[in-house]
């Protein structure tokens, strides 16, 4: 849910990270608009639920 703890912030201007910096290695589950993903963000492992995902693999969605 939107009340869950944040496991990764996909916008980190100090380190030059954005949503396309997260490399998804596995999708575990989905429900409604939520997807449980596993991957790494600039070398740090992360697993958690994401919303507002984009089906376009070439670019980020608005």
C-alpha cells in the first residue's frame, strides 16, 4: 500500500539517479496497479512494491 516503508527512491539528483537507473531482475507479483519487483539501484539491492509503472521498455512514462 502507499503507507508501506520506502525501500528505494528512484529520484536522487545528488547521485544522478532517476527511474531508469533501477534495473529490474525479477517480477514477483502484481495486484491492481501495484507490482512487486526485485533489482538494483546503482549497485544496491532492493525488493518492494511499485506503482505507476510503465510498460514501455525504451523510455519512462509520464
